[in-house]
C-alpha cells in the first residue's frame, strides 16, 4: 500500500514539474514572439484632434476662442503644441484680433500662447488691417501681444514694417519697437 502511494506521489510530482516547465516555456516563447516595446521619448502622451476651446470672462462674455487641427502634449515637455491654430481674441474689453499660424505653444500654467511660423493677424474684421510676423505671443490674461521678430502691417494702401511689436488689445494701441519704416501710396484718379 505504501508502494502504491509512493508511485502516486511520484506521479503527482512529475505532473507538477511538467506543468511548471510547460508554463515557463510557453510564457517565455510568447514573450519572445511579441515585438519589443521600445519607449519613444518624443511620442505624445496626450493628443486632441479638431480642438475648439472657448474661454469666457467674468461677465459671461466670450474672451477668446482657440481652434486647432491637433493638440499634442509630450511627457518631456513643459507645455503643449498646437498645429494650424486659429485664435480669436474678442472680449468686450479688447480689440478683436483673429490670428492664425502653422504652430503654437501653450506653456504649462501660463496664460500665454505663442504663435509661430507664418503668423497672420486680422485686426478688427471691419478693417483691412493685416499683421504678419514669424512669431507672436499673446497673453490672454493681460490682453497683450508681443514679438521681437520682424513685423509687417498692411492697411489699405499703407505698409508699416518694424522689428518687434507690443500691442495692448484692451486699448487697441500698438507700439512698433525698432527699425520702423512706413510707406503710403496715393491713389491716382
């Protein structure tokens, strides 16, 4: 009887060993069959497509609207990129600016947006004023716009160029910073 139990114990032990071996080899082969997941340091951890973001002032009026084809945040960055952004600042206390660019940067925990690459700004839809530059930072809290880059402002038959600009969107006043040039052509009748 002891002999029968010994064979039974040996059979159970062999079954356990075979099960452990199969399980270890099965998972090892399955892991080898999966492609290795390599960390991509520049891939986004968050993204949004077809973004529309509207912010309201304390009186319940629209302060600004930001539209972009894509928003991307990457874990190693301290902000967020926008692609093909359009920003309209039009609160009751600001001159309406409608800006577009190829990219924009929203730094974390700051009320600014920096538009970059082929920046175009329409100032008040009722005028033909167009501002172009390579980079423009808009502070949505202070309602200001700033750049150190070359600027071109076209309005009707007048053209102003400068290096740098500061605009107060609350008052509508714009200060061209340096190397200011102007051209005004008369229309011949």
